[in-house]
RNA sequence: GCGGAGUUGGUCUAGCCUGGUUAGGAUGUCAGCCCCCCAAGCUGAAGGUCGCGGGUUCAAAUCCCGCACUCCGCACCA
């Protein structure tokens, strides 16, 4: 496999640690895997990636952004299906202590396993005596669950169980009603959230690629299932995507189709316009991070590996030096699963209404109930009776009366005279529905890593991070050519001026000029400004380009604008 | 969790088998000299209780045991 002593990824991790992009957290206690800390450069890079994402995904569409709690009570994740789906039944061989996914192992012994099989049933199956450990043949088992959500308690009462969110999405569903209200009833409605999520991985490795605590950028796009058009689609419909659709994944095909967004929709490879739009946007966004198109692909999730809420999911993967194809974003069509689930559990109506273009006239049957008569006949039961009666469908009531001449409410017989049926013409002006959801979801740490991975270059014994200028953590470095007081003074003036203009600049006068260029290259500073003797005569400086090593002389007063023009990115 | 390998200044590492004086080097950092446009050179300095805990021994980075963590495989990754 890897014959070099040190892979690029190893060197990149070393660089990230040494220069303070990020490192494994809690080093003084030996480190805990699945947790990282970010230093200054990492924070800045992360921040710029987030800003770029906001430009691509939020502002442009007029979406709204929220920030909801990291911890929620049990009931939220019970409703969302996570409590049932975010756990794996595990059985442990009591002899060799190997652990297996219980359902997988039972299937090997030809047991029919239903989704969400209970521990009790697993135990029953296992104890029938024919299930033996594939490792040592032993037949005694310990059965349990491994819940991959972090559990905690809320308040002083330990029975009030809560969980750290495993995705930011649920917050946008639980708060949907208010956000919808605040957005003045807009549909389609895009709600974005950037924040931390937590997954108690069994054994996370691969450094920053698989974390127990990580950051996500997610959008829940709520749309009308009867009007699923995406108004932005035309902007990307000719964009070519590299896709491995479900049927190819099933066949084990690894090479992607190249297909335009338009075609993918027509052929049904992507089922939803918004999903297709976000996939295209996602590709453009990643390209902007410096990830070339041939290092990107969309990989369909087949039903068995899809999340419990998903009707279609594409993983947006990038090719990384050491890890191969790694998912950096997931694009899921969640249907109305989440809102419906919360609606059911909370009994709060999550449906929204849109005005109909033309009001619809509907004829329907209405019951005129003779309240007086009923009250006279059943004075005690009146209230309950009316409640039940009002909930009944008039059509059904009429049928019952036509058939038997009476209506039975519990054990009470109501004579047909108490109800009069009339046909009513009603004008329906709105349509109510539960919105469907398309969700693009990005892992920030993975994006940071992917950006660095693709920015990493070596030139002789020097390392250069060719981070796109608009993402560079440090945007400019100011150097006096030599450490002479006059040059130093001038340099500091230039440096101060750049900072005032909002350019993230550093000043360095230690060591030779070449060493300082090298130091700057290693952390991806795109422009190095050198103050030399000529500066003192004509107020010009040289601007040295990190990638080409070319130098340009610029008049100091034009410098900030010159740099800013190179540092900005064209609008998406 | 299992199997294998490993853990020594900021970084990379020598030393461990064959226990013995202030744990060596490279690189980086800082200060000074130099004044030079791509990690040049010279001088000096700071920085390590050798992962943690225990044991053996007159003496442990070195031998033994336990633990933690990391890396590589296996399993897991909704």
C-alpha cells in the first residue's frame, strides 16, 4: 500500500499540529480519540469556509438561519426515531468476548429479523441454542445495545433524560412552527443551521475525519409536495455531475456516470428538483474550496444503508490522499417524515397552508344537529355525546342512518330525527399540507481537512499550502527585506495600514527573507509584501505571489485595494 | 472490543536487545552578528522528571507487570 515512510496525510497532520491548525484534543491526558481542538489558523480557515457556505447556500436564496439547543429531552429523539434507530443491538460472546451486530449474526443463522427487533426477542432467538460464535463456536451470549447518541440528564432529576443532538436538523423541525411564522408563511422555506453535533462512535480513528464531536452546516428546505419545483434549478441544470446511482451501487460499480442535472432529473436518477439543485450547488461550492471536479462524486445510498428518515440520499464524496473516497456532505430527501413524527408525538399541527389560485367549490354534507332534542333525551350524557358526534364524518353518519334508522354512539341510540342532512357548497381557499424536506448537510471538519489535503504541495524541501486566497487564514505577510531599522519601521506602518483596511496580515522580521517566505508558504499566506531600499525612495513595495513566486511592484497607497481585489471571491 | 506495532524537548528521531556518570542529534523557536529576494552562515540561549502507575535492582528511557493513548488490520461508522 503506502510504501513511503510518511504519507502526505501524515505530513499534513504533523503540519496542522505544529503550526496550530488543529490537533487531537486533551494531549496532556494522553489524548482522547474523536475529539480535536482548533488553533488560530484552523479557526480562521473554518470560519472562512463557513462564510463561503453561507454565501452559496443561504444569502443567495433568502434562506433563514437559526441556532437551536445542543441538548434536547428524550422525547424529541424518541419522536424523531433516533432512539430506535441510532442504536445497534450488539451481542458479545461470553467466551472470546468478540462482539457482533446481533441482527447481522442472527440473519446468518437464517432467522427472520424485523426492523427494530427488541432485546428480549434477540435473547429468545439466541438462547434457542443453535447460534454459535463464528470465532470460537461458543453458544453463550450477552445481549445489549450500543446507543450512539451521547446521553445526559437535564436538571437535578436524573430521570429527566436527554441527548446531545446527533445532527443539527432536529432543532429546525422542533422549531419549525415559529420559524415559519417569523418567515411570514413562506414556502418553500429554507432553514439553515451551523453548529456542533455529537455521535458516540464505537472507535473513531482517522483523526479529523471521524469525530465524536463535530460541526455541521445543514439546511432543511421545506417545500410543498404538490409544487416541488425549485425556482433556482435553471441556474445549474447544465452542470455536469459525477453520480453513482442506486442501481450501480447495488451492482458494485465504482465509476460514476457523467450526467447533467437536467438529465439526471429526467431519468429519475435524482428524484427531486431541490435535491438536484443542492447537489449541483454542493459541487460548485466544493470546487470553490479547491477540490477539482474529478476528485468529487455523488454516491447513492442504497435502502439498507440509508438513514431511517430518508427516501433518497446521495453522499457527496471527495477523494483524499490517505482515506480514499470520503463523505463530506449528505444530500437527503427526508419527505415529511420528521414533521409528521413530531406532529404525532407532540399533537401540535405542523401543517402549513397555501392559498389556492382558484378557490375550489366543494359540495359536502353537513349535519344540522338538533341540540335541544338531544339534551332533552340525554341530559347527563349530552356533552360527551356531542363531542363524539361532531368528530364523525357526516357521510358515515348518513350511511348508518340510511341502513339502520338510528345512530349508535357508544351504547346510546339516537333517533334519526335529531339530525338533518344538508348539502353545503363550500369554497376552499387554502390547501393544507405537511411540507416535505430536502436536506443538504455538510461536515465542517471534513471540509477543512479536504481543503488542506488538496492545497498541500511540496516544492523541493518546502511545503506550500495553496489555499485559495479568499480562504487563506492569513491573507498577507509583511517583511522588511533586511532587519534595518528604517525598513522595519516602514514595514510596520504598511502592516498597520493593511490591518486597518480589514486585511488579515502578519509581520515577520526574524531570519532571512527566504526563510520568512517559506514560513508563510507553509501556512498558505497568498501574498508576501516586502519592503526594500527602493521603498524608502519611491514608496513602492513588492508583492510576491505564493503560487508563482512572481513579484510585482505596487505603490503603497494602492496596496490595500490591490490585495483586496485579489482576496475577494466572485459571487457564486 | 480483538490482533499486531508503537509512545523520548515544539517537530522528527538516536539510545532500549547487552541496565551504570550532566538522555545525543537534526530541525524549529528566541536573542545577537551578518544585510543577503526564496528555509545560507556564525555565536549564544531556552526547551526533556524518556506516555502513566507499580515492581526487580545499589542503580531503570533500557528488564518485568498493569493501565491509558496512538497507529495498522478486523469489527463498527444510522
